[in-house]
């Protein structure tokens, strides 16, 4: 698929690219080649092929959330690492913008 110079300029404008004449020719040619390749892919018969999102066989690696109880010592150890802790709450600097 060969793109016209006006189409290439329009695409560049949509992408907010300020291209020189030399860049328009260079990138226009490259984009036309990519679109020609896509046209070739459209000719492949995929009628008996099932759609798929991924082909590597990966499964969900996330674990389900489980609520666990901490003993009193674990809680104290965690809270003692806080730089500023008072009345059961962390004290942080205020954020103003």
C-alpha cells in the first residue's frame, strides 16, 4: 500500500510530528512498506484458527489474598521500625501542592 505525501503529512500531524521533507519521504516509505506487509498478512487463510490472546501457556501467577493474623511481637516489631508512630498511627509529613 503506497501512501501519498498528503496522507503521510496528515499522519505526522495527528502524531504531532514536525517532519522535514526528507523525513516525510523516509518515514513515508517505511510506513508504506509496513502497510504492504500487513496487506500480505490479510491474505492468509485463518478460517480454522481459533483466536488466542497468548500462546506461551502461561497461567495466572497471582496468588489469592489471604488474611493472616500477626502475633503481638510481630506487630510491635513492625511498628517499631516506623520513624514516627503515635497512638496506633503513623505520623507523616503533610503533602501540599
